[in-house]
C-alpha cells in the first residue's frame, strides 16, 4: 500500500530520535592536525592570513604535540620551513633538517601515542618555490622523483610513521615505496596527495610555509579543477603504485571527487581541507557574517558525509575542543 504523504519529519521530532538516525559522525579521531616548524625561529610566529595558526620553533614542538594529543587527535602533519633554500632543495633531505629534527623529537617524547605524518615536497626548500627540480627551464619529473624518495628516506630514518608526497610528480608513490623498502622501512606508510588540484585555495598556505613559486605556476603538475576523470586516473595510479591512503585536495569544492573515490576504491580516503577554506570561514566569522563553530562543523560533517575517512584540517584543535564539550 502506498501512503499519500511520506512524513519524513517524524524522525526529526526530538533530539534523541535525530541522534538515532544520524548517518554521519564527527570526532577528534577523524582529524589530522597540520603543524608548521621553522628552523632558527626563536618564538612562535603568527601566520597573517590564517588566524590562530602559528609557525613553531623546534623548542615548542613537544608542547604543541602534547596539546594536540590531549584533544584526542590521533595524527599530525608536519611542514618545515628551512633557513636555507637552494635549487636542489637539499635541506629537505638533510638528516639534520628541520622536519627530521621535529620528527625525532616527537618520536622520542611520544612514542606511538601520535601518528607522525610529514609532507614530502620540495617547494618550501627550493629557491624556485617549485615542487620539483628544474632542468632546462622545465620541472623535470624523473630527477624530482629521486629527490622526493630521498626526502621520504630521511624522514623514515628520523622515525616518521607516514610520508605524504604532495609534489604531484608522476611515479612519486612507486619511487618512494621502492626506496623505503630497499632501505628496510617497509612499515612506513604512504598517504599520497593523489589528486591535488591546481587550486586557488592554497594562497594562505604559501604565506604560512613560504612556498609560492618564484615564477610561473603549478599548472604543469597539479590536476586541473575542470577534470574529474583525470583526478580518478591520478588516484588509480597511486593505488597501483602501492599507496596506503589516498587523498583528495582541496576538500570543499571537491566533494564529488571524494564521493567518487570512496565508491571506486577500498583504501582509506583522506580529504585535505586547505588553507583557503579555513581562511574564508575565519574572515567571514570575524566580520560577524557567519557563526564560526556552526559553519566549521557543517563543513567538516559534509566532508565526512561525502566519504572521507579522515580530514587534514587547520580547524583540528578548535573543532576537537568543541566536539569534546558537546
Ligand atoms: C606544497 C603544498 C601546498 C599545500 C600543501 N603542500 C601548496 C601548493 O601546492 O602550492 C597547500 C595546503 C593548504 O593550502 O592548506 N606542496
């Protein structure tokens, strides 16, 4: 028998019944918290375009990780800002580099109480600000692969759990996997920025991490935001190269791709809610146009609803705090 009126409002009548039928959950366990560490920095430095985000001196890292871990957040993503940059980005694979020092400090103070993830890229470390090595005026894919593998190896030696290549060079996952395996680091996992788009949402990050390209743009390596089949090819390629976690980046304008990746693949899916997504909410809430907490939760829930298992987000600490309170 078919009813004339399907009363969907019946299951919305009380807070408890609404809780019972809730399809998506959000907890601090879903978050990966980005952390910026700068070499030779004396005191914390505010990032102008990203309210409440700071670059940390090495000495503050243990404190910060303690705060993050106490909030129930299981993982951090480290980004380093070196004192010296050169064409090869050599401070990125220096065993005494800033990221490597941060990793070993966290490992010795926290053991396996927090998952240590680190960005594997070159743009913070190259004088060109590009994510690969330049040869004959072009970003040379295969030369860059060797360097990216060496960065991952030096992070593995320092004690990283998960390396996270974000350079968008073809073959970066297999180059890194091979190097790690050859050197005995079979347990170090790879969370690749599989489909990282050529996005305009990264500009506050470039301020945070000093990694804007000195010339040109990233169009020859990042995925165009017009192409979803190409994005799926990127994910598929990483899966075939042995990646452990795939990532879609940015998140909010790319929910379709998160959903599609969830449907097509069985590996864990991460979403990176990037600096521009964060800055927009912060700016609008500062002007009093939106309620920050409500908007933040709606955005994070929607990323989970689309199919992400975990979210890299600059809201990690604030969101964890308010989720713990509610
Ligand atoms: C660089 C890198 C970028 C981000 C993460 N890693 C910037 C870029 O590609 O220009 C952006 C993250 C964010 O905006 O939060 N490899």
